[in-house]
C-alpha cells in the first residue's frame, strides 16, 4: 500500500490482484469502516461478492452512523456527521456507490449538487441569556498568551504530546476565548482529552480556520446519515453478493503470533445464541472493527431517563479487542481508551415537534424557516451560559423520509452529563427523562418559563441517549496504543475504524473510518493503486497565512498580539520580501499592505536626493560662499606667518 497525491491515481482502475478469487473476507462490524472495506474489496480488489461475509451484533447495519424511527420511543439520532471537501477517501468511494433516493446519481454527485445549491453556514453560532445572540461575530478573540499556547500545541512533535491532556497545554487565557467555545462544542473535546488529538485536528483542518466560526466549512447529507450513507452502501455490497449476518457477535479471533509473522487462525462468534467458529487460512482475510464509540448506548424515552448498563471497560467490541491485545502488543492497548465512562460520555436527545411557538423561537435564533427543507441552523448553536454546555442543531427537514411535513426534528447534546444541575431543571443531565431534557433546551432557546413544562410534555416527544464511550478515542494516548491498520508482519489481519492507527488523519470523522477500510484492503489484497494522502493544507503557505489572519480576527501582521521584538523581526523580514511573490501573496490574503514592504531607507531615492542637492542653485551658492570663506581664512593664516 502506498499514498498518492493529485488525481492521476484517482482516475486509475487497478489490475485484478493475482489469486483474489481464492480469497475470502470476514469483516467484523458494519460501521463505515466495515462497509467501506467491503466496498473496496468489491470495486478495487475485485473479490467476488459471495466471498465476503460481514458480522453485525445489531439487527441493522451502520454502527454509530445511525438514524432510527422507533414506533414506541420516536425518532432517534445519536449524533450527526459533518463532512469536509477534502475527505479524499470518502469521495473516492462515494463516487461509485449509487444513490437510492435519486436514480442515476451516486452518493457523491447527489451530495455535491445539494451542497452546491444549498451551502451550509450559520447565522447564529452562539447564544446566551435564553436564546439571545452572544455576538461572537465570527471572532476568535485570542490574546497574546492564548495565541502562543495554540501555536505551541500546533507545532509540537507527536512524541512531546504523548499522554498529555489539553489542560497540560492551556490555561484560562485560552479557555476564555471564542476559539475554545467554537472548538470544544463542534468537536466535543474536553480539557482532559488528548492534546495530541487536538494538534492533529489543528493541522488537518487549518484550511478551514476561516469557516470554523460560522461552520461554513461543513457539508451535510440530505437525510439522516443512515438513510443517506449506510443504506446505499449496504445495497451496493448485497447486490454484489456479499452477506451480512445480523444479530451475530464475534467473541474472539485467535491468532498465531510470532515476532515477524502474525496470522488469524480462528474466528469465534455467537449467532442467535449459538456458538460457532471458522478455521482460517492465509487466504481468509479478517478485518476487525476494534472498539466502538456506540458500545453500551442506553436509551430513554419521554418519561424515563436512560440507564447505562455497562461499567468501565465493558462492551462487546471492547472485550473482543482486549482478547486480541492479550495475544500481541502490536494489537494495541484498549484499556487506555475505556478506563473512565465519566471522561468519555455525553448525552444527546432528539426532539420531535410541530408546535408553532417553538418553531418561531427557533427561527428567531437561526433566522431561517425550520420547515423550508433547506439549511436551518447551519450546524450547532451553542448556549454558552448553559451549565450542561448544551448545543443543538437542525439539519434540512425532513431528516427522515417518513417524517411528517409539519414536524421538525432537533438534535441536542450536552457535554456536562454527570455533576451539574441544569439551569431550568434542577438535577444532573444523566438523571433526566426526555421531557426534562426538552424543558432545559426550551429554556435556552427563550421559551417563557410559564410555557416550558406544558410544551415539553404535550407538544414535544423527546428521545434521549447516553453514549458511555462516544469520545473514548480522544483519551490521552501515545503511539502504539492504537494498532496499525495492518500490524507489521500480519498476513491476513487488519484493523478498521476509529481505534486503528493511520498517519495524519483525525478520528471522530467519516473519512477516518473509510480511510482505514481502504488502507486495509489495499494492503492485504495488494491493490496496485494509491491511497489518497491526507490533504496537506498544513504545508500550504496560503492556508497558513489565511489561518493567521483569521485567527487574529482579520488583523494584519503588524496588529497581531505579539511582542515588540517579534514584531520588529517580522516587519524587518517583510522589507526583504519586497518585489517578490511573497509580497503579492501577503497583500492578497490580507496579512500586510504595500507600505509594510517599503525599506526604512530607500537607497535609490536617497542617492537621487543627494544628486538633486548637489545640483541645486542653493547648494551652488552655499558652496561658493564656503569657498570664499575658506580662501579668506587661508590668506589671514599666511599673513600671520
């Protein structure tokens, strides 16, 4: 497997790998990692579909990319997926997967046209005081100290950041900025999470610094991620002959591990309560989703709070990974990620309403009709003074194809689950029923206090979900805690998803899961086509200059909050860039203006000035007078002698 850049390799159709017809693939998990591996096996490795089997412990595919209408509980969305224009592997795959909703289109062409015609951006990113615009106004509000801390993180080595937390790198100067409000709530980072992971995000998305405050960097699917992404992928692989075994839990993968060679030799699983096993040869390829952010998800309803039924380190996918890790250190260290549910959980809830008063309150905040079928909030809206740190979003309605036309679905989540009472509901979030969670949200969008309880009870149906491991991949870590996609020496075993290691990309993204699927298939099947490298904006001087200007709220370099010595050095360097492309670039990107490049002393102008002085009538007159005075002085000197 090798990486490629540009579109030369992207247009290539690889040759069929030798002997691929004799190989079989067993894929554990049908999240994006598992489904993408199956798709790449079919499209690029050209493995016969009937040679591919996927195992799924749930009765439906999709992993954490879900969207469900439960007749008893209501509509359920555990989370949302925000996509980027530089998800190179994702778009490489989705250009080949037919859309179910729009015949003749692929998932990619459908998605591209939608976001071209209805681009995403927010008109109110942060609120306070019960639904009032907090007027962060696209500003980052970084002072000198906060900016230095951020730059130190961004350019630190991976080794320096091993096992460090975000809180090891920042103080209150940083946490008080708008940057932290935007960053924490968009990506769900907490202060105790991995500094290394935050650095990777900074470098991966430096080209989107301008789009972070108003979320214009993001793109979304038309419907919930299950209907828009998962169902078309499932249809694609099943049409090719692949089989998905639902309600099937893989309990162990036995490996023969030597220092230079590792082979999966037996796959053990339980299907509908019956224990089964498959003996494996080198031609039996095993792709394992090790760990799941959705393990142990607990659901409540309108009148009941969700109750987590697992303890730290429990969960079927976690326990499978532990059995693998016990066989060889190259298979990673799962205990690092699943040691404390309080550090890795959040709660989200889906509100279903058609109430006019609520819809009007929403429109007052986001300045768009929530039932228009187009972009509504344009990403999350954060109530910055919420004790639960609530954020909420409304994507294009209806989010489900069977959703009533006059109904709106709102997804809400809170990061402070365990200890803080709400601002309206006087109990911690994890103890609340759907009705109580809805009431807290209604309070923060400005519904009058005397209307809240009745609206939450009679005019809304709210389905909550607690996810104990939703941000477990953000736990502080070091290199080796996650196994490589294909461990060194492995002949038939690969890892998929958010807990596998691939360079430079960022977890908690659709791209990461799909990239691991592509790398795994290309490596084990020896597909002779490049895997697109992670977009290199961190190496692009244009993106770095733009990021610098935007993070300083549009100010030019000379107005940045840096020390006098640093500023003098930078401004001196600008003089050296005069009449170069760098000068043109800095001016065009708003980092400097033309006069910043003018030398302190223009030698040419100085020479011209001297010559003018020499030739001027005044100079000649003064010169003559000086000559006469000198002559008189000389004569006087001679007379004295």
